[in-house]
C-alpha cells in the first residue's frame, strides 16, 4: 500500500509529495502455540497454604481468588498422603511455551 502526503517542513524541497510504501515483512511470523494447562497443588496446614497463596499473589504470579476453595481428601480417588490437619488447594493456569 502506498500513502502520499505533503510535508509541513519549512524548507523549499518540503513542498514535494512524500511516498511511504508498506512492504510485507520479509520473514514469516512463527505460529503462536496453543496454551497448555498447568496445575499447581498446595498441600499443608490452612495457615501455611493461605500464606503461600498471598505470597504468590504479591509476586504477581497468580491472583489469590483464582485458587480453589480448600479441599479435604477423605474419600477421593486421588491418593495423596495428608495429615488430618492439612488441606489442599488447586490453581490451574494456561501457559504458552515459546522457544
């Protein structure tokens, strides 16, 4: 595409039209990969899990409200050895790995 305009510079040669030509990029743009889900599990006492969630929030890694509510694993198919006073919280983020 060609754009033409008159320069507003005060020099005598500036009254000539100036043409700007848009040329396509010489190299193709690499495709953007699809996002891949990544699951984070925090297992520990409620205070330690909550502290870690707030720490990750302060580091701008994940909003605190993106985490699941506390999950207790009493009769679940997932086998994770937990002490009676521990909970688990889950965060799922989608990441694009480039490079």
